[in-house]
C-alpha cells in the first residue's frame, strides 16, 4: 500500500483534477441536460466502469515493465512527468471554447442504455489510458510493496473521485450548466487550477527523483 504522505498528496492532486471540467464532466453534463438526472447518473457509472478497465490494464502493464527493467520504469515516470507538464501548459494556454458547447461531448444516439454507452465511450478513449499511465506512476514507490496493488488502489481512488463528481454534476445539471456557460471567471479559475496542478506534479517528480 502507498504510505500516508503519498496518499495525501495523491488525493489532493486527484481531487483538484477531478473537479476541473473535462471530457467526463462534459459528457455527463450533456447527457443529464438531454435525458435527465437518471440518464446522467447511468452515464457516470458507465464512465466509472470504463475507467476501471483502463486502471487494470495499466496496472498489469506497469507491473510487467518494472519486473522487466527498473530503468524502463524510471523512463516511464520521467516521460509521464513531462507529459503532465505538457498537459498543464496546454490547459493554461487553451482557448475557452470547450465548456461553452457541452452538447458536443455527446456522440450521436446509439442503441443501448446510457450505462453501456458510457462504458464504451470511456474504454475507447485512449486519452484516459494515457493519463493514467502518466499520472499514477508518479506516486508509486517500489519500496512500499506490490506495484500492481499500489496502481490499483490509486487508480480506484481516482476513478471514485471522478464518479462522485460526475454524479454530482448529473444531480445538479441545470445550475452547473448555467454556471459553466455563464461565468468566464469560474471556468478560467478551474482551468488555472488544473493546469498548475499538472505542471507542479511533473516538476515535483523530476526534482524529487534527482534528490
């Protein structure tokens, strides 16, 4: 299991990122505005299950990589740190257009329930897998035990936080949609918090590993 200090830092970072409007929140918001609270919650649960698929797959891959080469694992961590810094910079410099058109987050109607569509949407999203591979390894310490278990624990925490936020969004879709569309200052603050968090994490890992 990760130690308490690592869990505290991870939880704080994961919470900040989870409340920052992104594809998952936009998808849930749009489904809720179009189909009501129940459809939004089912979509959120689908995204959660799809996220678990990525977590398990990444955990297996990272564990296998570490058993093959500790150097390769370190390279993955540095590459992940660089990717987080890149994401943070891109977030800070991004144009404020994504949140204005939340309906664009919803794919064309398909057969099947909102839950199943949520699962498929998340499983087929390569950015989710890439983010897990960049974010979670920064908090893994091989001295704390099984890398596979650590990755699963941290991944489950991340996925649960995302689910909680998505369910909240589904439950209060109307006011949240108005807030996101109507307040530029709110959207800018969320974007700044997310971008700075990712840049800070990437920089922290790069410095900490050199000590």
